[in-house]
């Protein structure tokens, strides 16, 4: 550098990275040059990054420098026209804000998964519970969707990082640590549902629909579906997997098609002759599966809906042993006998 520069970090980084970066740059300057380090974390969601970039919920700018703040405001000036909130703060607060946001969403997911597991035991319907909770504006409906746990590149990494930062600074983040533990346990819930329905898995065939950690992406990092596939194979089952876009990525992790993991061309090919069918990713095309056709293809009518995207009553009417998350048979039976 030979003149004033602004160095902006977009990544989610441990608190204190901005200060460390300033030290590293200063130590490598050949002559004194003024510069500023700005924290400007991104909040883009996989699968909707362009929309999130053009219409963000908020912009966070962390700097204590007036010249750097002015430059950053100019960069984001077009967003002022749509009245995007801009949070101006210091670097450390900006770095913390990003972790806190992701950790809170992960906590919401882990919380509703614990409630779902309770609903399976008590006969309650977690969908109604979540809807009723979400109507409270202080809680909101988002991220209250039970399932096999969160995955992807952000939540697992960021919750672990925040927990580690807390330990390093002598302030344990116990709620975040609990969310991490719950998420690890939740990965085994779907596996236990399959095993309970099918019995021993030796030489059984299990169809797994969805390999990406969420729809509209090919990302399989920390995907609960891949964790499930590994567990099934370890127990002696053959996995027939299908995902609209994520199979190439999954094959790099699980390996190419062999006698233990077979990649199918569509959901119905995966289901043909299988002892159980599991929906692991809530792709829209899985919401409209022809259940009657699936019933005829499966060798055993076991349907584990890990994302609660299918109609339990229709599935059971067709003869499926339907198992959702937080939507137990006891709850369905009890609700059917009572007026709404």
C-alpha cells in the first residue's frame, strides 16, 4: 500500500480478528501508510443469495473510523433507496453480531426439535405447537420447523466457534453448547425411527430422498442426510439415494455407486423394492410425490418423513407406516377422535 486503504472482512470470523488483521498488515508495511479495517459480515442464505444481496434485512458495518464509515456508506448508498437498515458499530461488535445471529437461529431449530421429540411421546402435534408459538410476534414462525437437525457450512461452524470463544474468554455460552448437543443427538432420531419400523438393517434396502442439507442448493456439508446414510451402511443396509442436484457432491463424500450406496435417477427408482423410504430434504418435488405409486413400489410400506412435508393422514390411509417428527401415530389417532 502506498496510500490510504480500507480493508473489509466479509467472512464470519472470531471476535478480535479485525484487530489481529490490523497488526499483521502494520507489521508488513514498508513505510507508514494510513489504513482502516472494517467488519462487514454477510447474511446471505444459500439458495437465495442474489435476492438477499439486493434486498438485505440489514447491513452491518463495524468501524470506529469516520473516513472508513463514509466510504462504506457510499458503497451501500443504493440500498438507502429501499430503506435498508444500516447498523453502524465498532469492529468487535460487528464480529459478535454475526455469530450471535446464526447461533440464535440454530437455538430455535434445536428447541423445536426437542419439542418435537416430546410431542412424539405425548401424542401432541408439533406443527400445531409451532404454529401457535409463531403467532406470538415476540417469537415468530421462522426456524420453528422440526427435522433431523441443522447442517450446512454456517450453523455447525458458527455455533462451535461461538462456544469456543466463550470458553476462551471465561464466559461459557451454555445455551449455544446445549443447542450443539441437541443437534448432534437429533441426527440419530431419524435413524432410530427407521430401525424401529424395519427392525435389523442387515441386507435391508433403504431409499433416502434428499442429500443436500436444505433445498435449492447442492451443499452437502454437515448434511444430516449424509450422516444417516453412513449409519445405515454401518448397520448393513444398502442405501438408494436421490437428490435433484446434490448427488455429484454427495458422491465425493460417500463414494460412487457401489453395492452399499446407489444413486438413483428419481424418487420412484430409489423406492422400487426398498424396505423403507426416508424424506431427508424438503425439495418441492418431494412434497408432491405420488404416494399411491410409492406404495406399490416399496416392498414394505415404511415411510419416515424427516421433514414433515407429506400428509400423514393420506399416507396412513394408503397403508403406510408413517413416521414424522413430532407427529406420532398416537397424536394423529387422538386428534381424529376430537372436534377441531
